[in-house]
């Protein structure tokens, strides 16, 4: 069971890293160099999507590590 969880965590981290490098190293820069209004809107939208994904991932990690954080004890 531990090996399965570790594999899923490492796979998720690898996919996130590849997506981040792919966006900021290739797609995002290409859209910015194009310079058209449509390309800039796509670059802005992609960066916002990346930020929301990063924020959601951070919240998921925090909630998984401390499931009772923020809850009230009677």
C-alpha cells in the first residue's frame, strides 16, 4: 500500500513539474513573443490556470496532511 501511494505522489509531482516547465519554458514564452492580443490573452489565461492549479494543490496537500486543522473540538 505504501509503494502505491509513493508511486502516485511521485507521478503527480512529475506531471506537475513537466506541466510547469512546459508552460513557462515553452508555451507561455512563445505566446508572449508572438505579441498579438489573442496570444497575450491566452498567455494570461494559462498563467491564471497554472496559479489556480498550484493553489488547489497546496490546499489539497495541507488538508491531507492535517485533516482536522480548522475543526473545532467540543
